[in-house]
């Protein structure tokens, strides 16, 4: 059977109804008015495709389906039911629906109206929640609180109030004699007066002038009083009361809070007692401080050191000693700029840089520096400073100023004397070392002279004998050569036989050739021995210990020959000599310098290397260079090589005096020593000696 068709008038009638309404048959929704479309969130087409229960939430669909079938079967208006609708937006709405069967075109249909209860339920639940929350707030409030209604009956009596009054809520709720919890006789409470509207007229009579309006809440009042019946020994309570009004502004009750302030009142009483004691103590202490202040003033004024107090770089006060030290005369120290006590702005700023880091941390400063009096005289002052209040560095600073000018002068004299003594001692030590070296060189020279004398005698006659031997041998060899040139029959047979035997025995031709060479080599060896002896004498220069003109090239060669045994196994010696003018010097001392430099160069070469000896002339100066390809020196070693007793050699292999003495000798000659060195490359010493001495 096809579903009935709703007439236009019927549809207009449903649209005119303000309640949401729809019409459904047995299987489908036939029509829904605009209010129902808005409520369910579906348009007309979507609803007509649904079964009658299709818009209900899943758990309510069966109930709505049964309700619809009953409505189709029964006449009259059905009892309303509550269901939840699932709207087109996915939200849920609580609806109260009613159904009425109607006949349309001879077929039964149901007109279903609905009323949205969601907002009503929300408000109801909210009010219930608010009521529960308010009840919990009052009940769980740690402040004792009770509430009375318009009939003065107790409706709230929280746990704190029960604990304070020793009266349980079950005993007090519903009673209108609340005064029993606080007083022995009937008496209106503050909440009763507020509820009756008599608080302004009665508050002074009941509570005196202690009852006042609350500064925090209008129409509320507060008072503090003693309740002898509360607790075992009575209690001081601070209580406030305020009216409770309904939506129309009518007073429907009152709320009163009570706080036990007994301990505070006891503390206040104790505080007042202590205050009285403290005031008496302060009076006594003030008298003591006043006496101490006078004593301190006398101490500051008569102190043996200058004392000033400064704020913002100005003197606020200064004692008598300060005025004497800085020659103030009739000038008042108050307001005097502290910068005027210094010779320059730089000195003033320098003190600030030293003092600020210390004083800003609350520490004390101890410093000495030069200051200046107002008359322009210089003082050496010991300064002790500390801030007046470490918690506030702007509160000012105290300065203790002690004149140490004489002490400073004495210290300077002591320091100068000490430096002079050190210098004298250094010169004595240097002189002693040079004297020892001179004595050593003199001993070497004497030894060399003795050795030379002892060696020269045998060398002389050996040389003479070799010369004579050469004179004897040459005619003999000429005779033998002549005999060998004679014909065989020119000599007797015995002579020829003896010559042949002798030639066979000694090989006369070889001897004739070798013997002159042996004589030449022997003469050369004797010459070298004489040269070594002469170089040893020249090195020590025993016969030339005073200032004289000397050939430094010759002295360098002599020194090299003397130390050749140290050098020949370690290095190849290369010479680059220029023609030098005679140099005014003490030759033996310069030879000692050359020997130290050459030996040090050999010791600096680890295996095999090169030592370079070079000389040149530049203007009025002669330069002697000793270079090596040794291990080189670091900057630290270069700075210290001329210090006495400083050595890089192992213990027992060096005294540390060689270069120190060399430096002194060159200085004595008015010269200088320059050093160039690079680690891993080598070292070069340059000795500069003036050709003529300014004062020999």
C-alpha cells in the first residue's frame, strides 16, 4: 500500500506549530516541520528517507520504534517518553516526545512532537553541581563557618565550626538558638542582627565600637571579641557576617565565619610586654651609644693617622691629622673633592681601578701610593679603606691615611744600597772569575813557555842533524850513482861484486829515491811541532798580557789549532777571513772568547757538521763570526746563556761560566756579542770589537 499524501493545509498547520513536529507512517517519516529539521539537523529529504526511529541514538532506537508502533495501534494521545536524538552534526539532544494517532487518506499515521530538554537538564545539573560545590566549599573550609536561613535556623555547620565549638553539626542543624554555642544566655549573634536588619542600630550596644563594616565586602561586618564559654579556657574569636540574598535582592539568610585568634592575641600581649622591655633596653643602649659616640669622636679627632669619610668623591669629614698631613690650613675638609689630593687625574683614576673591585665586594683595601697636599707637596701614603655599609656601596667610604714619606725614603735608600751591594758583589764575582781565568791562562802560558823551551832545544839539534844528514847523504848518493855509471871493466872485480851484493841487499835505487822524501817529511813534522808550540804561546800570550795591537785572524787561527782536538772529530772548519787592521786589545782574553765559542760550537753538533769562522771590517769595528750547524737554541735559552753558572750541559760537563766570562771580556773591550739561533738549523755568534779603544 502506498503511503498517504499530506495535504497542503495539513503541512501549513504543522509549520505553524512552534514545537518541533513530524508525521510518520508505519515505515517512513512523511513530513517534518522546520522546527524539527533545526532540532534534528536534517533536511526534509533526508528525514523522509529514514524509518520513524532512524534519528534516535542507537541505545534509544528500539524504544522509539516500539513507541511508534503502539501509537499507530492505539487511539488517543500517548504518554510522553524521554529519548536521546543523534543529530546530523553528531551531537546528542535529550527530547521529551509525545505521539498522537491520526487518520490520513484512510491510513493511520502518527503526529510526533518533541521538546528539547538538553538546556534544562544542563542548567539543572549545573545548579546541582554548584550546590554540591558550595556545600563542599563550606564544609571543607578550614575557617569555622555556619549559615542560617530567614527563620534563623542553622542550615550549614561545617567541621571547623564543630571543632571550634565542640558542637557537632547534627546537634546544631535546624536549630534557631545558635547563641547556645557561644554564650551562656540568649543573645543575638552578628548574623542574627544582619538577618533582622538591626545591625546598624544594635552593633555598638552589643559589641561596642569593635564592630565595623568590612573593608572588603559591602553589607558585611566584622568584630573581634573574647568568648569565655568557647573551649576550656575561653577563646578570642575574629568573626565576620554577611547577608545572603536571592535573585530578587531579598535577604534569605546570613553566613558567619569565625577564626580563633587566641594565639595571636596572646602573641600581641607578649609582644607588648617585650616591646616595653625593648624600649627600656633601647633607652639604656642609646645612652651607652651616645657615650661611645663621644669617645669615638674624640678618638677619630685625635688619631695619629688621617681619617676621612667620603661620599660621591667628596670629603664629608676629616680629622685634625688629615688637615695637618694635607696642609689644609683654614680650608674646611667638608665638600673637598677627593681628586684634589692627587698630583694628577691619572693617579686618581689609578686608585679607583684598584679600589673599586675590592670595595664593591664589601672588602677592605690596603694600598700605598703617592698623594699631594693642597700646598703642592708630595706625600707617600699608606691607604686603608672600607665601605661604611657593605650592603650599600653608595653609603660612603672610610679612609685611613698614614704618612709614610720618611719610611718610603728610607726604604728607597735601603733598596739603592742593596742594589749597589748586589752590583758590587757581581763585579767582584766577575773580577774573581776573570782573575781565576787569567791565573789559569797564565799557568797555561807558563806551562806552554816551559814546554816550548824544553821542546825547542831537542827540536833545534834534531833539525840541525837532519840538515847535516841531508848534506852527508847527497854526496854519497852522487858517488854511488857515478860508480854505477862506470863500465864493468873499469873497476876491480872485487869492487864490482861488492856493489852488486850491496845493491841486492838494500835496493840502492829505492833508498836513493825514498831517503830524501823521509828527510823532507821529518823536517815538515818538526816545523809543525814548532808551529803548535808557537800557537800555544800565542794563545796564552804570556808575553803580551797588556793592551796592544793584535792580528785577530792570527789569534783565531792559533786558538783553532789549540782546540783542534775538540773540533776535528765533530766538524769541518770553513774559514772566510777578511784583511783586518791591527786591533787594540788584550789578545789573550779575546783568544779565550774565541776558544769558548769554537768549543761550544763543536759541542752543539750532535754527529758531524760544519763550523764557519769569518771576519770582516765595518767602519771602526771588526766582527768575528763563529757559526755552527748544530742543534740551535730556544728563545728561553738565548735569554739566559750569558748568565753566570747557567749551562745546558749535563752535570759535571760545564761550569756555566764560559759565555758569562766571554760577555764580560767583550764588554771590557767596549764591544758586544750578538746571537742568532734557530732550533734544528744552528747558531751564529758575532763578536764586535772596536779597532781603537776609547780608553784602554
